[in-house]
C-alpha cells in the first residue's frame, strides 16, 4: 500500500511539473509582468534590454533588443514566448511562428488594455488567481487616479521623446492614456504613429501648457520661444522616472507620480 501511494504521489508530482510552462520573455516589460505575478520561477530565458532585475541575474540570455539569438532560444525548449512586437525583427517573428512555438504578443494602447494583458498572461502560465487579484488592485488604483485628477478642461501637454530630431508620442500610445488619467491631453493625440516626428512650428501652433521630457537638457531650447504657454507658465518638466516607458503593472504607480507632478505645477480647483 505504501509503495502504491508513493507511486501515485510520484505520478501527481510529475504531472504538476509537466504543467509548469517553460517561458521566455522577449521584452523587459513582459519580464517585469512575470515577476509581478510571482512567476519568475517559470522563466528559462530573457531578451535583455536595459538593466536586468537582480532576481534574474543568472538566467540565460537569448540576445538583446532587435538581436535575437535563435539558436540559444531553441536550445532552451520554451513552451511559451512573451513578445512585444517591436522587440523582435519581423523576419524572426515569422520564423518563430513557423516553428510552432506558442506566443503571446501584447502591445496595449491604454492602461485598461495593459491590465487585461496582465490577466491574459497570468492565465496562459497557470497563475490565474494571482493574475485576477493583481488586476483587481491595479483597476482600483487606476479608478482612484481618474477620479482624483479629473479636469473639466484637459491640460495641454507635449510629450517630447527626443529633441534632435524632434519626436513625440501618438494618441494610440499607452503614455497618451496615462496623460488622460492625469486630466491632461497629448497635443498630438490625433496622430496614429507610435512615435511620430514633428516640427517645432507644429508644437508652437498647438501651444502646450506643459512640455515633458526625459531630462532638463532636452527642454532647454524651448526657452527661445517665450510666448509658448509652457514657457510662460514655467512648466518645462522632467518626467519623474522611467516607469512610463515600461508597460507593466508598475506603470500605474508611474502614472500616479506623473499626475502628482502635473497637479503640483498646474493645480486645478476642486
């Protein structure tokens, strides 16, 4: 009897082990989502980009952004690939598709879609309970931010990605939705490209009340245009941190920090 029970336990444990998918993340944001879901133990490889989380320091690398090491990836025998469309070249995405490896591709256009994506990943990796609980917390926080920072007239914001040449974000990019949560509006939200190039003249015509950029050096040249509302109001602002660049669960708190910055420099009566 004891031997029979041991055999049954062995079979059960084996089945559970087989149910654990071998996951490779092909985007830093996807890697972060896996850690937020307490599923780092399922990762067998990552595509590097920027600083790697310390918890995954010893994990095999399958290349860097735009430079996927296909041979290394296949050697890790993944069951599931987590993909951000721009992180892998189209030819290699086609190759992965032909190989028949299960792939989850996500590119949320707003924060609600981001939360849905987190739940979908949780379901794909067998962590439904963690996914639903985490998503519920994120939705609650997002609802609170929308209620707190709502404005009758949205604050006009130019989000500067780079200065030479001048790039911004289009209206379908998730950061544009973060601005909406903060009671603001991307002045180029009518553009559909993810990161369109624009001219100084077009920015002047749209006359933003706030200009956001990654560092102060990129903002300096706007002072040559003293009639610009953002310059007159001393609202040339540095984005609080890099969290808005990573569409994972932490982006909700990055949005909260952005909202607090905008309200501090352009308060609204409540």
